[in-house]
């Protein structure tokens, strides 16, 4: 197995699905969002994951999203394509397609709905990886949604696959990051998933983070990461608290957090459209709370970034 590749270190926003006014995937808006992230200086993008509403997109739509992203920024930043689907066949198709486009890595949650034995989960991931044999593979651990947790025995089994280079850990216990880093023995890049604990995850050994709220405040997460690198832990913790307050405020609307994020991005000149049902869209009564979120973002960016 190759040593941890530093190209995966740092801040990697989870990419949002971009729709036109009729709710269909928009090439123009997808590419505009990708170019916007490139301009922010983040290390890469995680495409077609939870924040990308992947569970509500068809295989064909997920291919389109990735194609548009690669056309806009492929080769200019790290691209990780989440390829998990409800069937191994669809997942392998997405993996082959991602490799054909030249992504840096593919990633996958475990099979959902049915509780499968660990050997079946390992086969699912290895079959997906085999469909993209020249592409790095990242395990996505999100037990609170997938219903299955990554265990150390399963991780050790997966580390026999030479393409496995990391774990995107979105479980809530920060201890899991330490366990996966320790089990990897320098071989794995473990990404912090929960944005509310980014600095805690870095303290426990995460090489960086992949997060669903990074896209609306990339500069703040880049600053938090740099404060951590510079050893300014009190300032990093203070900024983490500010980030958490913004996240809590974004979750206080009738519409989903992703609908709120897209509205905040629209106010910054990046139109991603709305969200796809059954995600709840914004209602007029949400706008007052979004005004609050916008002010919190603006004030925090001014305080820490001087903008």
C-alpha cells in the first residue's frame, strides 16, 4: 500500500447538486460552482456525496455532475467522486465512469438498508474498487445514516486492497479518528467529517476534512486549518466555536440546511438552484433566519479574514 498522499490533506468541500429552475442538473451552474471553489483556494472537491444529494439523483445524473465538474476544474484540484449506490452494479458503473474521467479517488459508504455481514461489506467495496483499478479508494464511514459502522477488523481487511488510501470519517466520536489513524500506521489519510468538530478531528490526527458546510464558508475552514498547523490552538478553538454557531443557525429553518446554504451562496453570486424533494425547500418565513446567518458569516469573515 502506498504511503498517505499529501495531495489529500487540507480542506475539501463536499460539492452541492446544482439544478436549473426546473429542478434538472444544470451544466452551467455546476461548472460555475466548481470554478468558484477553485478560486477560494481549497484543496479539492468531494463530488456526489451526501451534500450532493446523491441518494436523490439517478446514475445518469451523477455521471453528468461529475462530467461538468471535471470539465471545469479537472486537473486543477483534487477530485474525489463518491460512487456508492444501492446496488453493486450501479456502484461499479459509477466507479468505471469516474476513472475514465481521471478523478483522483473514488469513495463509497457501505451498503445501506439491509444489515449485511462485514465480509459482504468488504466485497462490495472491493468490487467497486476493482471497477476502477487505477484509482485510489476512500472508505466513507457515516454510521448514523448508513446504519453500518466501520470496525477495525473491517478496516484491516480493506487495507489489504492496495488502492485504499483513506477513510472519510463522519461518525460523531472523535475517538474513531484516532483509532483509524492508529490502525493505518501512517498508511491512511483519515478525513474529519463532522464540521462541528473539525479542530478536534485534526487534534486526533485527521489529515484534513471533507465537509458539507465548507462550501458556504471555505475561507473560515482554511483559516481554522492554518491556525491548527501554526500551533495557535486557542485561536483555532475560538474560530471553531464561531463556525459551530453558524452551522446551528443554518439548521434553524423550515428548509433543509442545504437549501439555506444554496441561498447564502446565491447571495454571494453563485446560483445552485434549490434542493430536490424530499429535502424541504425554503419558505418565505426562512428569510429572516437566513439574514441572521448571512450577518454571522459576514461578521466572522471580517474578524478572521479581514474581508
